C-alpha cells in the first residue's frame, strides 16, 4: 500500500475507533496516529491468530485497522487515567 493509502486508512480507522470508544474523538492528528499504528497492531494480531492482516484499501483491512485502533485506544485511555491520579 502507498503512504497516502495508509494515511487514509489510518484516518478512517482512527476516527471510527475513537467514536466507538469515547464518542468524541481524540483530535485529527491523534486519530490518524492511532489509526495507522492500529492498522499495524491489528495486522500483527490477526497474523498471530492465523488470519490475513491488512491487504490493501478495502473493507476487511478497515476492519483489521479499526480492531487494532480500538485496542490501542482502550490501552491509551487506561494508561492516561492511571497517570491522572
């Protein structure tokens, strides 16, 4: 996939994951970052469990990226809350 496709996939996946986890988003740049990193993390997790990871700009890859982004976003919020105390 090209760099631009990763950014688009990351933006969409980060936006969807942010809306699923906390309903307001984390901001434009944080959504992109979480989405791109989530795509890598989701692809790695799916590969570990025997399923194909991100294979291009399609619905399945979006599902993988959103899954990884949701996991990263939940961890991000758990660590951020822990540091607030």
